[in-house]
C-alpha cells in the first residue's frame, strides 16, 4: 500500500459504522445465495418448510456465508485496492481494520455453526463449514491466484446453498438436490468470465490469472458460449427427472434461449460493455429460474392435491 493509501486508511479507520460490517458480508451475493437455499428447502418437501429449518437454517447459512465473504475480502484487500470496482470496500478504504474484520468474520462463523448444530442438524453444519472453507480458503487463497480455471474448480462452494437448504429440511443428502447445485455450478463460469472481460485491465494489473488475462478475450467468449449452452441443457434436467413441471420447462427454455442469444452477441461484439450486460443478465437469470422452480413446485403440489 502506498503512503497516500496508508494515510487515507488511517484517516478513515475511526469512522467504522454498521454499514461497513454489513458490506463486508457481500450482502447482494449472500442474498442471492440465500434465495437458492430457500428454494432448496422448499423443493425438499411437498408441504410447507418446517419453521425451525426455515428460520434457523437460513440464519445459520447466512452467518456462515457472511463470514466467508469477510474472510475473502480480508485476503483480497491488497488486490481490492488496485481494482477500481473494489477500492471503496471497507478494508481497502480503511474504514475497517484487518483485526476488526478478522474478529467479525470469526464471530459470524462460530455463531453460524452453533446455530446449525444446535437448532438445525449436524449434517447441514458440516456441509456449510466445508462450503465456508472451500470459498474462503481453497478458492480465495489458492485457486484464485493459481489457475485460470479458478472459477470452474472453486465454483462448487458457491453452488452449494440449495443442497444446504435441502439438508436443513430433511437431515439427509438427496441426489436431486445436486441438480439445483449443478445449475449454479455451470452458471458460474459465464457469469464471472463476463465480468472478467469487462474488467480485463484491472485483473491483469492485479496479476489475477482470470481466463481473459491468460488465454485472451476471444477464447473466453467462446468458453462463455459453450458453458451457456451447457447451462441451458442442465437446467432442463429438472423437468426430465420430473422434479419440475411445464411452467418451469417453459420458463427455463425462454431464459435459456435469451442467455444463449446474449452469449452469441458477446462472442461477435467488440464492445466490452456487452460483457457487462451479459454479467448483469446472468444475475437476473439465476434469480428468475430459481423463482420459477419454487412457483412450479407448489403449483404441482396444488395440482396433485386437487386430483387426489
């Protein structure tokens, strides 16, 4: 950190507010994760989710995810200072000291594990802990700096919330939950690589081996298109195995076709803002497709109830 950056950090270090700690948790990212965990909870049962699994399962997963996000920002704080989109995060901006952030992350993590072990079930706690370690340590410390396949290899941690939600309700592992996880896992590369194209110069300056930096933008665009096609095929598997019905099928097809259109447009475009538009749409895609799962699930349940 330069002397000027150090002076800024010292100047703002005493101005910590609750919003800074809230921002350490990456609330938008964690919020999307919790939506997928909530859908996983509902898909695990034909009725309503038991209140204890819903309340304490969501709370425990949220606390653990917030802890992982804070650790991620702690480890990446020097990189965040280099990149324009992350310079104003609490740590590089100096609004939170590393010691306070470590304490905050540890408290969140411990509380999350305690909630899950005592008020949900042990298996959910174990899987959530593995997810925390996978993202905060394996991905952030090692994979992110070691290989351009960092997103692909480390994507399992970010894709786990539907499985965590499912297990929070049932107390055991179900192979069907892996389909929900697989959708997020395959969605992750085109989502992050689109951002990496848009922020190519910053990743290069920070010496992070994202795919556009190591293999070029055109190669990355091709991989985005291929993964997008794979994502659409994967999303339709829920209908194939009868885990969802016609409403979901129709919605998944419409969303998937539009996603492929976006990927093709990006492949042919020289405008880096098309990568930003692709990134933004990918967030909408994941949110909507999981909402479709939820609505379709209860419509099928209502239909079965009426026909019984």
